[in-house]
C-alpha cells in the first residue's frame, strides 16, 4: 500500500522506543492518520519526530499499532 505524507510541518518533539527495523512503518501509520512525522536517529537511537501538537495522538496511534 502506498501512503503519502501529509503536508510537512516543523517537528519539535520526538517519540523514542520504536525498533529501528519498524520505524518507517510507524511513520507511515502516522501518515495514514494525517499526522506528519519523520524518522530520524537521535542520540540514544531511532526516534520519530512530530509536531508537538500531535504528541498525544501520535503516541496513541503508535501504541494501537504495536510500535511502542
């Protein structure tokens, strides 16, 4: 399935704890729900960068899909 990213937004928050092997799938799960996200490598490992206003919703989406 092809998933298109929502319009880009500044990302000022990070979600940690996602396995590096499934981080891109996690980002796509957020995109499907209309949440802009980017995968990145933080100081302690892989992170998903998101706009702060979507933090609670993004965590919920990732948890419901088994990524965190």
